[in-house]
């Protein structure tokens, strides 16, 4: 896998990819930072990648990180309400099956339409990636992640940059990189959302009943009584 810094500091023949390195006087190599461009929604990424197409930078290596909701093309998983778990189970081969789309991921990530060197390359959006993935029967979700290694610009929703769990799972390293947040006034809401969750009244009632049982059975009363009080006051 890629080194935590970037491909040119991994010690694997730095001359392979001169576009991602520049020389310092003393012979050391500097990494060229990636640009992480965060937007509020997936829809905005589509608009921005279309704008990128119209500029002189249309042929810059890029990728778009998005959830399996937008990029899974497996006929069963993509129609499931729990795509993430089903995908992980398939890849772990829990039920003796695997995902053929995942095993074809290199066909997509190495396809000439996504490789800037080919000369035919242009900025693309999620729809382009998914369409090509269907044609090649290869997974757009993991192809987009693989393309991050060589990308100069990475588009993604805010929470991929703000939420440490998503950052880790996506292998996003922000140290020494450039981060651009579009419409940054939405950041507070997004940060609140990523550490918030909803609870229904019936869940609270069920929790209260379980806590009642704990208290009446003398199980760690001093811990369970204040929790029961919180449930009661919320109800």
C-alpha cells in the first residue's frame, strides 16, 4: 500500500514519477502536496468537477471519494440498506462468496480514461466513474480510493476531512497537504452532525425498563440509577 506520506517518500525509485517530486538544492526530494477539496454534498462535487473540466487544469490527475451509496455497483449490495457491512462481509468471504467487481478494480483504476498520461484524459465526475465501472464490471468505490495515491486534487464531502474515523478508514493523510473547504460556513453544522445521533422515544422507554431491572436486581445500582434518571427526565 501507499506510504503514509506520499508515493515519492516511500523509497521505491523516486524517478518513476517525476511529476510528483521537485528537487531541492541538497538533493533531497520534496513532496508536492495534494489538494483536498471538501464540499457539503455529493451533488456539489459534480458541479465542481464540471467546472474543472472547463479550465486549463482539466487534465490534472484527480479523484472523487464518495460513499458506497453512490459508487457500489454490486447488484445485491447496492440495493441493500446496509451497503457498508454487506461489502465488508463479501470482501472477508464470510459466506464463501466474494465480490467479482472488487477483484476487477485495477481494470478501472488503470483504464486510459482515468490515466492523465494517455492524453485523452479529462476531469470526470462520479457518474462518469460509475458508468465506466459498469462497463468494465469493476468497482468504482475502491478504484476512486486507489486513484487517490497519484491524484493532485481529491474531491470529497466535508465529513471525510473532518471526521477522524472516516479519515482513517479512507487512508486520508492531511499533514502537509492543502485543504480547501467550499462554503465553509456550513462546517459547524457538519461537525455537529458527525458527533450527533438520534434516539426514539421507544428506545428511551426500553432503556429505562432495562435500567429499572438492573436497579431492582441490585446490579451496580450507583451507576444505573443516574442513567435511569436521565432516561426518565428525557421521556
